[in-house]
């Protein structure tokens, strides 16, 4: 039996979802937003202040279906993205997080680049810090630990 996808039966149009998310952000004073739809990707970007940091949240869209099935898949992807972003703002409203912490992974760092991609690539290459103009460790050195305590990717106890 195939696994059901979230919102796969939604009747909410992609346009309505865009309006709802735009309204959600406008209530919080965010007026700069952009949607971009690619055949295999939906991208939502927003900028909390007129100038400064912007954020990008994306969701992959399955391909290879009939036009009718494809439209339903896109509606479901838009709804998934809507509820994901809405839940983050609800967490902020409840005092669990702030915008910068909640959306830091999605901070745009360059064309088609966001912060979590920078971190993931650095970690893949064995980096213990990021080139941010200062030493900012990915794994902070804790009590009794130093970089020599890491052996073959495992933390070992110091003698």
C-alpha cells in the first residue's frame, strides 16, 4: 500500500494558498514576499524588513504525472509549505522561538544558496568551523574536550 502524502486530497488552490501565506506574514508586518514555481520545485521567499536579510523555503514537487495529477500534487506541495511556515510563526507567537532562530537555516546567502547548504557542505568536507570572518565552531569545544579528542568522527575521552 502506497504511503499517503500530506494534503494529497486538498481542494485549496495554489493561488489561495499564496494569498493565505501572504496574509499571515502581512499580519506580522512582513510585506516583501515572492513565490517562484519551477517544474520540480516551489520556492517561497520573504524579507522581514525592507532591506536586509531574506529567507527562502522550498519544497520539491514530484514529476512525471498527468496534467490533472500534477496539479493536485502541486496543490498538496503548496499546502505543505503553507502549514510548515505557519507552524513556525505559531511557535514564535507562543514564545518558543524568534524569527532569526526559526528561519536561520533558510537565510539566503547567495544566488540559489541558503545558510543550511553552507553548513552542510562545510561539514561534508570535515570543517569544524565556518568561514564567517571569525572562529564559529560547528561543534563547540566543551569541558574537557578539544579538537584532538575527535578520532575517526567519534568523541573519545581524554586521559
